[in-house]
C-alpha cells in the first residue's frame, strides 16, 4: 500500500460488496462487514459465499479483513461503502431502502466525518434526500455495472466509473476525483472513462442503463416469439438483424425472459420514477417480459399435448450458468404459469434440498430427473442435457448468457 492508502469499510458481502472490497484492497486497507455470520465465517476461511470463480481465486487477500457489523468499525474507517440489498417493494412502488437507511444512520452516528459511498441501487433522488437529512455529512452515489457471476471481472475491467455528488463544493469535488482514482487504480485497465455528475443523474444512469438492457432482451425475445410462431429460423433472423453495426451482435440470445438481481427491480423502479411524466416504452418493457413468459408456457403445453399425464422437468432455477441466484429468475414465472395449468412438474436443482420448493417435487439426482421426465425445460442449455437434447425445450440459441 502507498502512503495515500485509505481505511475503507465495505458493508454487504454480496456480489457488489465483495468484488468492490477486493478491488479497493489492492491499494487500501479494507474491512468487509456483513450481518450474516455464516458469510463472514466462510470468508475468514478464504472461501467465497457467492458463485464467482474469479472471486474465489482471489481469496484470501492481504489487505482485506472480514468482520460482523459493529459500531467501532465505522469509527476506524474514514470511507464507508454501502453495498446492501435494495429490493423493489410493489406495495410502495419503489425500492425498499431500509437497509441503506440503517447503514447510513449507523455510520453517521458513530463517525460524523466518514465519507459515505452508496453502491446499492436506489431511486432517483435518494442520495440527495439523505444528504438533506444529514446536512453535515458527505454522501456520494457510485453506481455499479456488474454481471452476476462476473462481478469481480467487471470491476477489474470496468466500462466506466461514475461518482454522483449532492453538492459541487470544492471538498466534495476533490473527494469525487479521489474516488475515481481509487477505483481506476484497483482495476486492470489503464484508461477507464470516469464521470463526475450530480447524484440524481448518476442514479438515473444506473436505472436507464439496466432498463435498456432489459429492452434488448425483450426485443429479441419478441422476435423469437414471432419466429417460433411462424416456424421461422429465429437464429438466421437474429444474425441478419444483428449484422447492422448500429444494432450489434450482442445481448441478443433469446430466453424465457429477463430476470436476476437487477433488471426486474430496476425497470420497475424507473417506471415508478416516471410517475406523472409521459411515457410508453418503459412500461411496455415490463409488460413484454410478462407476455414472453405467457408465450413460453403455452409453447411448453403444446409440446406435451396428447401425452397422458406428462411430467415436465425444470432444469435448474438459477438465472445464469455459474450462478447461485434464484431471485426473480425467469423460469420461476414459467413454473408459476405451469402450476396454474395443473401439470406435473419435477425440478432438478442441486442447490435446493428435496421438498424446498412449494408445491413441486425437487430432486438432486440428474439421472432420475432425465429418465422420469417426458419434457425438460431449461432457460439455458447445458452440456449435462446433451444426451436428452431431443426432449429439451429451450430458446437458448447461442449457448451463452
């Protein structure tokens, strides 16, 4: 570490917190804290609590320590990075920021001089509202742009780094520049674009970026629905469309719908932020994703039409390969629709114990799963299914996430 090294506390040992802690610890002394004692115990053993092979390979790290949440941690560190979950609450029509609220209050109560950097995704206007609530504090917003299962890689090779300010005074502007430099120096890239902007603008960047990605997924899924309905070669159409450099050959692999940690909640939050502002497209993206799941469920039922009491196998609940996340996985929506049609289902998910999924039998025996099921559905194709490919239904055309 250099003489300008900082003491940094990162709160939240999920994808965002753990990957950021590893990057920042390359040149700073970092403590990663979490309320889950099991996560901390694993980390102290040099084991990653999340599915990310790059993270697993980097543990342990010399300048990175792990601890349970304690007020003394806030006193011992001059920068607090918040990376705790913010789920979308449909009853409130915005993110539930209670976890972020709690960390900000604890940090300021213990150390009023701490500089607080929010990495958690929040509604537009949240950071400024907290700055108004704590006028003597320094609170910044720095959005993350990480893929699930590739969190550390994306932090080591960032597309851009953004810091949002609640005020343009010299002290805050100076720290924003320092923060950009810290994240850049922790990456493996020599020249990373950096932007300093208003906190509200930075919050909007995060929501609009993820909503655009959801838009691309929804677009190519609708293209695929059309092709499948008309018995057309979807892959050929996508190749021809993507050949236009303005469109590009990326983020165009059909699926059962977008899902995961970020896209479902961020699109809903952006729609909520549009309250009273004319819009058509944002809400249509959300509706399109639901329509896609309806379509996929109908296509599945067509595949088993005429079979006597068919058993449909669901291969994995995870959203992507090399992931351990079920949250908002698109296949959960398919299961829900198939349950409504009262068809028999069997889930193969080695990360679940038998009987852990309400109303559906779960197995971790792949051989049994393959032999018993009349049709297997999989959001993403896997080499494990190649021997029964003739009875697998997937829209994964490119064998990639």
